[in-house]
């Protein structure tokens, strides 16, 4: 695999050499990635800038043909790309292959959405005027992505940018650069014109990010990651009012009302909570269950959670892989210990260990959890389900909304009227009603409050890469 940077359609050695990429399941080196820095980032920005006029002037259908070819190649290589995700990120292989299909779906969706960048005509206030509105590409786009979906976070940003006519400079997470390198190789194979997609891998995120944010040629930054880095990017972007899309931390509540279908509630909670070992920003992080069904729910959830198998993502039957690194594991351990110290009761799990350099944590359920525990305030990013008993729908929604975060939320009820009230009462960008798997290319993804700015996916997902131009014509 390439160990160079992809700039202006060619592979270029990084001045700083390369850095090792490791498998989180066993800490073994699986490859090297180029260690790009500020100078190379500048070069990539210049390449994107040079590519902008011709890329933005192509027809939407022409751009779509490249996106569709990238989609086709990704699906053709689904198994291989999935194996690479498992190797560098740790998630179980079946989830990784699923991620490839999800990642590819953004190429297909935005290939089509690019053809639907409609404008408006507006009835003018006088007979000798005409008014119209166009949407044009914002310009060179920078994308910074996290490690938890090494392929899907890349395409969810790159596909709409390219479809809209914006060349991209991508900086993937230093933990998972290889999936992005494979994506660049696929773009090359698809014949994408030079400079339209550029890749800067590197360990010095602050240097690369600083160059991207400091450049006036970069008109748009789209970022997924921690709230802290999102704040830094906002500060850095203040000087030139850079357009920003931010997809930041979540702290998703799961509410189980007393008329819930128990199987749907248990299945949805397991799907939301334990997918990717709990390492997604939409994972259920705190569970509120109404008194009447609390004990039954805990028992059924325990049964299902005890079936989950922890281990290397390549091992047959694994449903929960390793934590991405020791820091991630430490956070999970700290949250569980804090809850137990403050009176929570362990229902199952609670054990974490290191094995061959990989950091694993058993799927865990805690009950008798209270709002003063860290786990009910902070995103855990691990396989722990803390359950708090509540006595009414209103109390559940109040707890759910009592957070600075507002990305995903989930609730379970069979009642139409309780469901509508609950859905409307939740201050979150995504609500799963009897659904623990709401993410889809055709739906808007993003958060309220400190969970971010803007939406990815859906017909809204292309708008952040467009500027609006109002043209007033005097006849
Ligand atoms: P996580 O906690 O998920 O690792 P981060 O926000 O640290 O979240 O990482 C998400 C992405 O942000 C990664 O690609 C990382 O390299 C990048 N990143 C980290 N620090 C900075 C920074 N100062 N400027 C720009 N990007 C950064």
C-alpha cells in the first residue's frame, strides 16, 4: 500500500517520512503512513485551488459519473476494504464490511443529489425586474475525520463536496489513515482529475489543521471529532469567517416507556449501545426506563448482552472488538468505577483487560444509576449501558434534555400519542423511535446544542458545500 501523500493526482513522499499504524486488537504494526505536515498541506491546498475552476464548471452529471465509479469500485472491493477497517480500527469484520457499504452509499446518494442543486425564481416587486437564486460551490474544502468510521466519515464529507463542485483536502485520523489511503487509491483508479481529491495523512494534527484553517483559499472546513477540537477550529476560523460544519460529541439517551414492545426495546438498545464497541457518537450512552417494566427490561437486556462476544474483530463470532487505545479504555474504566463508587449496581460485565497489547472491555450493564454519576454526564465511548429508573415520560425527557449535547436519542413505545409527544420533546438532531439504527445516507445527520453545526447526508447534506447567490436583473 502507498506510504506517500496524494497531492494533485500524484503520490509524494512526506518530508518527515512515515509513521506506524497499529492494530488495536494486538498492537502489531500493520503498515506505515506518510507523516505530512504544514508545507505539504499548503501544496495540497494549492492543488485543490487550481482544480476548482474546471471541476466546478463540469456538469453535475459529469461529476456524478466519477462518484458512481468510486462507488462501484468500493463495492467491488468491499471485503478487502472491510478487512482493512478491522485491521486498523478493530471493529468486528461483519460491521466493517457493513461500514464499507454505508460509506459507498454516500457516493451514490450525492452523485444523484448533485443533479438536484435547484435554484429559485422569485416574483419581483416591479415589472421591470427579474429575481433569481443560484447555488454555487463554496470552493476548496478541507475535511478532518475521526477514527471510529475510517471509511464512512471520509465519504460522508468527500462525496457531497465533490458532487457540489468543491475539490477536497482530507486529513484522516492518525489512528486510521490507511482506509483513507485506500480511498485515495480508488479515486485515482476512478480517474478523478488531478487536485480534485488530496490526502494529507500525518501525526501532527495541529500543524495540518492549523494550515488548513489559516489558509484563505480554504473556504470550508467539515469536521467530525471531539467538541474540544471543534472549538479550536471555530476559533481558528474566526479570522476569515470560514464556513464550518461540525459533527461533535454526543451523549445519546435511550428511553424505554412502560408500553414498549420489549423485544424492540432490547434489540434497539443492544444495536445502538454495543455497535462498534460503543465507540460511535450516536451510541446510546444513558438509559432511562420506566418503573413498571424496569426489572423485566434489565433481565432481558442482560440475557442479550451476555451473548455478545468480546475479542479480535477477525475472530469468528466476535461482536465487540477492542477499544481503540489505552486512553479510550481508561475512560470506560473510570466511568464504571465512578458509578460503582456512587452506588450503581453491576448487572453484568464490569471487567476490562489488556491482552497482547489490545485493550478490551466486557459488555457491561449498570443499574440503580443516578444523574450525579460521570457516566450520565459524559460520553463514555465504550460498551457500558447504565440504566436509571424513571417514573414518567416527562421525567425521562427532562433527563434526556438535561445535557449540553443533542446528537442522537432513542425511545421505545407502542403508543402513537406518547411517541409523538416524546419525539417532539427531545432536543436532539436524530430521534430513533423503536429504532436503534437510524443512520442512512438519505437522512440528515447532525446535532443540536454542543453536538455541532450543520447536517451531513440527506438532501441537506450537499448544502454546506454551496453558497447562495441572489441575482436581481433590471430589464
Ligand atoms: P477523538 O477523541 O475521536 O480522537 P479528536 O477530535 O481528537 O477526536 O480527533 C478527530 C480528528 O481531529 C482527528 O483526525 C484528529 O487528528 C484531528 N485533530 C486533533 N487535534 C486537532 C487540531 N488541533 N486541529 C485539527 N485537527 C485535529
